[in-house]
C-alpha cells in the first residue's frame, strides 16, 4: 500500500535535501481568503488582488490561495506605523 499524503509530507519535511528545509513540530494550519479578508477588514477581491500582485504572502494549494496566519501577522506588523 502506498504511504498516505500526510506521511509523504512528513518525510519531505524531515528530508536533509536543501530544497525541502527541515521543519520541527506540526505544520501551521493554513487559512483561507475569507478568513484573511475578515482579519484585515477588507474585501475578498482585495485579498486576491494583493496576493496576485505579490503584496500579500500566500501559498497556492492547487488552484486555491491559502495563507499562514503567522505570515499575515508579520505582514501587518511590518506595515504598522508608530
């Protein structure tokens, strides 16, 4: 029986191959466009536009955009005005 996708991902993340940097602990959950739009108080179309323009860090999973909450938090912090 072939290994499950989670097992394959764990093996890739544990790999010593520099193309797949090691990652300790569980993966951070990804959040969707709707959640990001709500967090930032903007429209979903704006999230898509900013991600397409490279202004908002994102991960493409197939044809869908997903985001790491920590990336969004860092992105917001970098734009904070004193």
